[in-house]
């Protein structure tokens, strides 16, 4: 049987037995440390990632699992967020090279909020491994290193649509790059600190130093412990773009 979602033809052969879209493309797994995906979320706590089976516990009023058409996602509600243990956070090492990827539906924030961070233990989160803030202009900023912290941007997202945004950092933390239109940008890191990165604590999603995210939807967050090549990042992009095509949605970058 074939049905149409918009102009996309979908048959029962496009789905696995559990109802998830059957993606003929493969997600690169070399160096993958975290893959927290709404397909793995059963609308109850805890929520486990699919890379290392890291447990995330709900805090506050749990962000509900909702569906945007066929796309499962968590609905940020201004109260709920997700946090791993410190020991589990150590498994997502972002002190050196990394690639961080968000798949989310953009919504204009009334005030900037933290969408992702490694919890600070010696200093504020933005002065250690990483903190990422959803800005009011629909960009996502990121910060790391103690003192006059370094900072950069993922790039503005398409409001009201599903977006894939990514950044990667070199091992020496001297440069960072954002993913736009199928290519890594030139260096966009405002490098102001040469201090050694201090290992942080737990991984938090939806909360941090700037407060709990109030609006928008998250489908997935991924962390690779390497700075992905352009070819590997294109494979991630094509994997998710094809998955969203199967779900009847357009994914923007």
C-alpha cells in the first residue's frame, strides 16, 4: 500500500517492524559518543541514548513526547529538562576534538536559554567543556574554556521548520567551524582563552546556566568525539535528510 504525505509517496516497505522509518542510508558511528533521539523516548523517564546507552533522567515537569506529523520530538515547556549522571557525562568527552549536532524545530525564543551543556563543577559550564544557548535570533551560540571564554555560533536557523545545525572543534581548541549548505565554514571561533579545558560533569539537555528552554522541539542531539570530515558530516546530513523525507518533512540546514 502507498500513501502520500504532501508530495512524498510512502509505502509499508519504508518502515521497520516497530514503525520507525526504514532509512537505507547509515549514520556514521565511528567516534559517536551520544545519540539521544526521540525515537528512543517512550514518554517516560529515564531516556536512553543509542550510542552508549547513557541514562538521562527527567527533572521538573517532564518534556512530553509529541509528534509533528510523523516526526517524534520532545516539546520544551519551560520546566522540564534531561540530565545524565556525572559518570555518564565523562563518557561524552568534549575536552578535545568534537562535533555537536542538533536536529530541532526552530522557534523564536523570548529570552536566550541553554539547550545543551556539560555541567560546570570547577567553574561555570561555559568556562569548561561546553555550553550552548538558543538565542533570540534563532541562532545557537556555544562557549568553552576558563577566563575570557571562547565563543562561536552554529548559524541562524529557519524559523518554524526542522533544522540540522552542527559545529566542530579542533583538538587544540584554536579553531571551530559551523556546518552550512553541505560544507564546513571557515574558522568562526572567537578564540580568547588558551587555558586548559577542565573536565565537566553531567550532560544536560534543555537547561543550563541561562535557564530552561521554553519553546521549540528537539528530535535528536549527537556528539562525536572527533572533528568530522566534510565527507562524514555529509553522511550525517544525508542520513537525517532522508529520514525526514520518509516522515514527510523537509529538513533545513
